[in-house]
């Protein structure tokens, strides 16, 4: 399921990249285009990560791993969504929520890392 979500988010990133290049770029400032491109970068990187994480059954079978993926996904949507919306509308509230999404992504990656460390420790103890 996580890999399927990653693939769908990659498809959306391609669509938003094309929209940014052809439909949005002529209508926003250079400063806002930089923000849009930043959202697109994070979007692609995290969509690829979700595709890979989705293949890790050992991670997704653990509660901490699932929580990390959930927090990461929520943060990613808030971070990228806030940047996309701010770059297209210049409505400041969208720029204010972006750091919340960034913090959530950091926490999500931390939870995933901790889960992998716990799995490695358990495997070491079993051998």
C-alpha cells in the first residue's frame, strides 16, 4: 500500500512539475517559483522514499515503523502543500504551516530510523 501511494505521489509530482513549467510559471514571481520548485524537489524525493519504504515489510510490520511512515506522509503533504499553495496564491498562512510539515518529516524519519535500529538490535541478539 505504501509503495502504491509512493507511485501515485510520483505521478502527481510529474503533473505538478509540468503544470509549474507550463501553466503556473508565467503567472508567479521568480521568488515564488523558487518555492514551488523546492516543494517539487521534496515531493519527488519523498515519493521515491515511500516507494522504497513500501518494500520493507519488516519495517511496516512494526508499530513504530508504521507511525513513522504516517507522520512522514502527513508532514510531507503539509510541507509541500503549503509551499505549493503559497507559491501560487501568496497567501501567508500557507507559508506559516510549512515548518510544521518540515518538523513532522524530521520526526517521521527519526521514528523510521529508530525502528530500523531496533530491528537490527533484535536481529543481532537472535544470532
